[in-house]
């Protein structure tokens, strides 16, 4: 009988720390009457366990099948050893190996068990806003260093009371080694602050915050990854006030409701949307609003959609608690001014957000890493519905992307807008959470310190740095400065190639793949010095050939044309051979002298950079139609233009059928401006324009002989109509279409593309 006894040694890699993995192993071993030990190591979890062979076999199977919900096993290494004698099963503690590293769990929304306790009058943590356990709560945003242990988190300043300590040390308890464990007696507390003075605490603070929101005021609420600004989402005056104070003119605000049922009162919720809305990552889901919506119209001006999320912290559940006169949706937008980093520090927030918020609901648990809410967008593939992540942040980051290659340590610094960076190590690509636009000092310093944090947490020392080709991006300068200071190899990757490489990596395409990539976006530095953005690239991971693009046009006034798309309209009309007098007539809402100025600017070619940007073409066409001649954020015209086509029945009859390598919009423009009353046919024209682009893509894809693999990437693919039309056309042919869903198709995905492209270039 004893001959059958063996000892099994296991090394488990993946997200296995801070997620209740050791107690799971402990309980599994006890249940199976196995003896030995389990411990966290810097590289994962190590186990040695003795017992009979068949029980050990089923032990491994149970580990794979029943692992705790937040864990993610990437690898189990098994070694069978000579039988060792142990007298019991123990959880043991170990030294840190300075070279090893493990992935860290993202912050996860409150679990069902904790939620039940939160509203259980008899529970010690009844109505305690920081209740959590190994299956839920903050992780990434409170970790200063690894291995993940309480002293290395921002919870280190709170000493556990006896009650919490008993749970923390009991392997059968769901709070065993839950590092952020806390209770009303020993943990963080909320306070309500007016004019930098604490006016109430605990339950009173909470009720005062609710009272403020109810009465139309703006409250800044400290959450898991930073501050939010909250107000009644049905109160037009409150929402407009918030807009004005935040200097955010048109860009949509997200809202939060207590449950999916509440969301259904104003948003259209399909199965896919509901699944994401209620997922433990709790992203903002972009929904179509119901026709009878009563949300304040200034929540998303000019759009039929609204970004919605459900509560993800106990504090949110208490803040949104149901009551007859409490709004069933509140605005929850990031606590920052437009395009600056979200505030995380109490004192800084008082100074910074003081002019916006009437009061603050703060707490004394520090946030170590700021992290915005994630955003996902449902879309239609022509066959079914799908969801793509368009801002990958809280709940998703820093989960690594698993790659098929063993990569050297590479730092990819990403682009300028919607920046993320990416660090690689082994088979992992750590794409950072969303950092925003690197256009000001605040975001740049947040970018630099976040790179430091990731390098420390994942113990990565870059041997290669890769960057965008744009010489003036702050990220490019950072890459160059650092590479020369630390003598690191530097690799430049063209922006649109990075988009396609990102799509290839997300879809796990092998190293020798060749794809026809449609890299459609707003702006990227082209190798000819022009601004690219409507590019057809025959691409591999390491290289590309530009085989098609949008017919070039001028951007009169450069950057100014982005905010004033009517300037692009003038340029497109000139390019299309339309008379000057007719141009002024079409753009009748623009003062004639302004139009004349731009005409002369184009004539003398002063400050008129050339572009093939599809994003800008959308802006220009939209402005010709009079949809958005002035905009307040990049991409606004395109969004409003797309929404327009959704308003009408899709019955476009496209006359533009000459699809060469160059998409020649002048034919399209000439078609519609000679339409007798084109001003009245805007939805039709918008639809036809989307359709013509889809046709162009599919004609390229069908006629190309070197590959049957198509990759779609770039921010323009967030246009749901273009995506749907293109995918339906392509689905009629024997073509493999690759899309981005897990990694943003916009510039948030660039850093991953840079990393994998640089790796293949130097290989
Ligand atoms: Zn929990
Ligand atoms: Zn306690
Ligand atoms: Fe881009």
C-alpha cells in the first residue's frame, strides 16, 4: 500500500496571488487527506504534497477545474518526487526571489458574498463601504511592491483588529490573507468635506453626499482608481453646471445605476451588453438610449448613446441605494479637467477639483496607482453582435496578454493620444491601463511614473525601447532620452504598422503571417512626412508595404482644421474641382471672408499639411453636409455623422463604384453636391459614404492575391456602421478577417503593436 505513495511538486504560474489561491489549495489538500505545504513564491505558487498516486492525479485536475474565480492559471509545472513524509498540510511563508515576478490581479468589483454581508444588519461589516475578501476588492491600485502582502500595499497603515485578524489567519475563511481586509473598527473611513473641512463621517457622510446629489449639487467621490464627479443624471441644470465647470463642452459623461433593471429605464440592453455590464470587471458599456429616455440631454450631446456602468465598490452600492426620491442614475465622470490625469490624492483633489465640486466624499485609503474606468463598445459584425474594449483600464489592466513568443524585455512607449505603454517579459505583454493624451505636463509625469511602477511591479528592465516615428510626440522624446541615458537599443515603428501588428498579435497570428491591413484612424506620422490615416498596408510583423490610401488632401491651418472641420470641407471641395462661389454657397453658415481666407491659404499652400487621414475625411464630408462644422473634441464630427446614418433606414444606392488603390472621395463629393437638394438627404449621403468605404475595403481584399488574411485596426473602426458594412461584405468571401476586441482598436492598442513589431524587426 505504502509503495503507491508519491510526492508531487507543483509550480503554478499566472494570477495566483491575492486571489485566495493558497486557502483553496489548503482546503483541497485537507479534503483529500493529503499532507505537505503550499507557499507563495515570487514566481507564483509552489506546492509539495504527498499521497497516493491516484488521489494526487485528481488533485491536479481539481486545481485546474475549481481554481478561485479571480485566479488565472497560465502554467502548471509537475515534478514527481520520491515519497516525502509530512505530518500535516501547512501554508508556509517564504523569501522573495528578487528576479522572479508574477502578474497582479486587476481591481475587481464587490462579490455576491460581500454584497450580502454589506446589507445584513447582523454582520460586523453592515454598511461598511470598504468590505472586501479574497474574491473581490482593490488590488492593482493599492500595491506598491511585490510580493503582494499587506505591508506592501496602501493598507499597511491600518492595523487589523482581532476580528479581522482571526479571519485573515484562518485558512478556511474567505478573508484568509485578503490583504485589503478591513472592518468599521480597524479600516478606512469615509468623510464628507466642504471647503476642505470635514463636516461629517461614516454613515452621516454618506447620507450627506446623497442629499447633495438629490438636490442638484456636484459631489466628488473618491473611488478605487481615483476621484469621480457625481450628480443627478436627470437634472439638466446639474449636468450642464458640471460640463461648464469641468471645461468639457461636448464629450459624453458616463452614468452609473444600481442595477441592470434600472439601466433598462433609459438604455437599450441586449444580452451582450448586460453580460458586460454585470461582469466583475464592471466596464462602462456604451448603450443606445431609449427613444423615451429622460436622462439629461447634455450627458451625451449630439449622440443617441450613453456610457453606463454598475456600482463596483461597496461605497457605490451605498451611494446609489434605492429610495423614491433618489435618482436612478447619476453621472460618474472622471475627476479631472479635460485630458488631464484623474486625481487620486485628497489634498490635490481639493485644490484641483474644488472649483468643480460642491463637496467631496473622501476616504483615508490611499490610491497608489490611478486607474480610469474601462469602456466597452457593442457592435454588429453583420452576422452577430460583439463587444470590443475601447478603453482598457480598471478591471482589465494589468492583466497581461499572453503571447506565443518568449520576448526580451521591451518597453513600447505608445503614441501621443489615448496613450498606453507596453512592457514585455517572457510570454507576457503588460499593456498598461489607459493614461490619456500626452499633451501636457501632468499626463507626461503620470506616464513616466507609471512606467516606473510597472517596471518595479513586474521586475522588468527594458533592453529595447520602441516608439512612434513622430519626432515631436512626448513619448518619442522620452524613449530617445532614456535610450541614450541608459544605452538601450531604440526601434522606431510606423504608427499604422503598429496598429496592424497589434491586431495580428491579439489574434495570435504566427510570425510568418502576411496580412492586408486596413489601418484607419485620425492621425499618424507617415514616412513621407505627411499625416497618414487611411492606409492599406501589406504587412508582416516586421515590415509593411503601403499599397493604397485615401487620396491626399490639405489640412488648411493644420491643427486648427481638427477643431474646425469646415476648413477641411473647403479643402475637399477645392480638391473635387468645385467653383469657389459654389463652395461659399455650400458652406453658407461660415462667414464668406473666412472661406475666402482658407481658399487663399490653399492656393498659396501656406500651413497646409497634406494628409491621407480617413478620420479627417469623415470630418470634412460631415462639414460639407453641415453636420459638424465646428467641434470640441477629436472625432466628434465623425461620431455625429455616423449617428446621422443610423437615423434613417439604410437604403443607400451607391453610384461610386471605381475602387482602385486610392480611395478618390472627389467622385463621391461630386456625386452628392450635384444632388438637387443634398441638404435634405444627409442620412442617405452619410450612409452612402460609409458604404463606399466598405466597398473600397472589400474590393481590395477580394482582388489582393498575396494574402487572404485581412486585419482591421485604427480608431475609425469604432465607427459601428463602417465596421458592420465592411464585415458583412467581407463575410461573403473566402477571407479571414481579424479585428481588435480585447485590445483597443484605437491608439490605446498601439503600444502592443510597437512591442511585437520591434521584436520581429530585431529578431
Ligand atoms: Zn468579496
Ligand atoms: Zn477589523
Ligand atoms: Fe492611430
